[in-house]
């Protein structure tokens, strides 16, 4: 007999207009989640939601050619293209390109801890700029015909666990889902997820 949880997990999951028939989400991994990798993931989890690695909206604005990491096979669904930047206008423009390439969801990276990204105002530094983050979501939502989602972290550091307020702001701005990497920016990719300072 199925438990209540099993029955619930067997139901489709709705992200805005997109219906997901699997609870498997293959997280975006720079240098890993290319077309070949995604094909392998789908072999074992056919209906899983996959992501491209993050793509720079500024890079896209100035590039003549589409970066290879943004290429999507015609039969790839459901797939999210992940974008990062601090400029709402470039991100909105990049979202239109992502949809034209076949994205069913546009995901905005607000969690990358790497200095190269945060010093330019992208990734997890947006946790410290919630107004800019909300403006980004509002502008991308206004130009995107598909659901817009956000991936972020618990907060900047153990002393700055801001996810509850941040998530509400993103939801109010129009984000249809939020994925949380359960570490702080200060933790990078190591250490126990969950953080001892999380009280909510
Ligand atoms: C090599 C590597 C590349 C990653 N690239 C991205 C990325 O492009 N976008 C993103 O949102 N997260 C990225 N992440 C974070 C992962 O998607 C995931 O949220 C994180 O690793 C937490 O899961 P774990 O505790 O199982 O490692 C990356 C992580 C690793 C290790």
C-alpha cells in the first residue's frame, strides 16, 4: 500500500504553466551539465527537470554567437536555461534568447559563491541586494513567456541568514519557484548544509 507521502510524490508538480512528471531535478553544474550529460540523466530519470549551467547575460548581450552551453536539443524537455548577471535589462534580453533556444523555464542564478561572479554583482551577492534581485525578477518575468525561477542560498554567511525574507521578495516579484542550495555563500561548496543559524 502506498503511504500518503508516496501518493503525494506521484502527483505532477506544477511550476507556473509547466507540469513536471518527475520529482528529479538535475541541478545546474558548470562544466558538467552539457547536452550529453543531460541525455544520460534522462536515460535514468526520463521526465526529470534538467538545467544548463549558468550563462552570463552580459556575455550574451555582447557575443555574436550563441555560447555552446546554451544549446538545447529539440527533444529536450523539460529544461531550464540558467542565467546570471546583475543587470535586469540584460537578463530580460537573455531570457528571450533562452526561450527562443527552447527553455521551458528561465532560472536565475542568485547563489554562485565564486568571487569572479560576486564581485560583478551576480550570483550570491544578490542576497545582499534584494531590491536589485527583485527588480531582476520583475523585468525578466515581464519579458518571459515561460515561468521564471530563482536558485539561491540560505544567506551570505552564518550571521546573515536571510532566505525567508529573500524568498518572499522573489515570490512577490513573480518567481514561480525557488531552489535553495542549503549552504551560505561563506560555506562555498563545503561543510554541512543547513547552517546552525537557520531559525525559521
Ligand atoms: C562543479 C560545480 C558546478 C556548479 N555549477 C552551478 C551552476 O552553474 N549553477 C548553479 O546554480 N549551481 C551550480 N552548482 C551548485 C549545485 O547546483 C548544487 O546546488 C550544489 O552543489 C549543492 O549540492 P551538493 O551539496 O550535493 O553539492 C555547482 C556545483 C558544483 C560542485
